[in-house]
């Protein structure tokens, strides 16, 4: 299947460009736990240092907090309002997710508020290379631009362009930055 080959190529690019590392949690004494409850559900999302969770039963949330605070130094931030570029508005019966605020912040940060929209972010036949002779740009600034990956939750049309640019975040050049913008 072509998608498997494509995925492997993407992973190989990350390894070649040294842009990520797997952290072996099992070697640090990390244990997975499962409850036998069939009537209650707790959902937990962990991203680096951010944890969001919710449950169908308040006591599950309280137990989770007590367990986590017993193992790790952490503090509660309260109701979820913003997570990984998602603005969250909750009510009793539903919730609404939006990335408008995050998108506007990114556009402002990179002086693109009045940029012209493109119907296609980047051609899928676009070829980018390491551009070893190109002028190096600040890694932090480039990685901020690659932070657009959070927008792919609501904008899958930019996934290809963001992931292609992300391959070069360990040594970004002006050509990569221009392609990202």
C-alpha cells in the first residue's frame, strides 16, 4: 500500500533530520492501569507537559487528580479554555472548538494578517531539499511557524505543507521559511 510507504518515508525524514526522539516511558517505571468500570468513562489527553481530562463521573476526575499529584508535581488550571491551539467553550449540554484566535495570533506573529489567500497551500508535487547552501534562519522562529501543525485539526488541507516544512526544522533555511509562509 502506497500510504504505508509514504508514512515510512516521513518517519525516515524525521530520523535523518534529527527532529524528534522517542522517550521510553516503560524504562522509567511508567505503568498503565485499567479499571473494570462499565458505567463510567474517563478520557485523558497528554501532550508534553499539558494534560486535559474529563469523565462521566466527578469522582473519577478527583481520583485521577489525586493519583497524578501523588506521582508528579502538577497544579490544576481549572476549566479547559485553550489547548494546543484549540479554544474551548463549554456549556452543560455541549462544547464548541475553534481555532480562530490561534490562527489570528500566528498570522500576526509572522506579519501575514493581510496576506493573500491561496486555494491550494502547496502542490503535492513540491520538492524541497536540505538547501545546504542557503541562508540559515532562526530555529525558534521557524519552529513557531511549523507550530501551524496545530491548525491541521481543523484545516487538514494544510497538513502536507506543514509536515513537508517540518522535515527541515533542525537546520531551517530561508527557502524553507518562505515555503512555510
